[in-house]
C-alpha cells in the first residue's frame, strides 16, 4: 500500500508500521512512522470517539473475534459435519447454512480470523486444518497453506 493524498503520502511498511510523509511547499518532507494501534487510536479520537467508546469498540472487536473463533471451531469440525450428513435427511442444507453462518461471522470479524497462513495456528506438518468454502470443505496442511484436497463436506471422498 503506497498512496498519496494531496501533499501527503502514506504507506504500510513491511513490519506493519504506517509511514506518513508530509511534503511542504519548500520541497522538504516530514516523516512520521506510527504503529497501527497508534493510528487507530488517533483516528478514533479525531472522529469524536471518547476514550470510553474506543475501549468499548475494542472490546466489541475482541468479542466478535472470540465468537467467530467458536463458530469456526464448530463448523469446521469434520466429526460434527459427518454426524449431520449421516443422521439428518437435510444434512447438505444444514452444512451449507453452517458455512454461510461462518462466512458471515468472518465478515463481521473484519477478516481477522479468516483462514490464512498468517492467522491459523501453526501445527505439525502432519496435521491438517479444514475450512469451509461454499458447499464443500478444503483440507490444508496447516504449515504449508497448500490445498491437499480429498474431502468434501468434511468427509473423505
């Protein structure tokens, strides 16, 4: 991300820091590097959020992450998916609805817990993780991020 807005340039550096560069009319520049949390705090203050409201927002973000994590653990559990498919006549519909709920949870969570190599817990190379994608589930090696395949709806195919 490297963008310019009027006489200010901003970019996110590799270490996550946000760099602001303000150009003046004499050709000189002033550079300020901010931690993303500092930028978030300043933005909330400038937009009129009180400190108490900012704390409530941060707490709500945490709660949504915890909720999303719990939903993800339930929906991605291949044992639960197998039980639904084995014992429910409408199992495919239930699985599709569960996947939709998880997608909605990821959306509300701001994709902080969406499956990616950065966010998933690292496991031994032999372990796998599952993620619902539409009407099927993908199995991925937890450390590689490459799709291993071989499952659909949480079951071996």
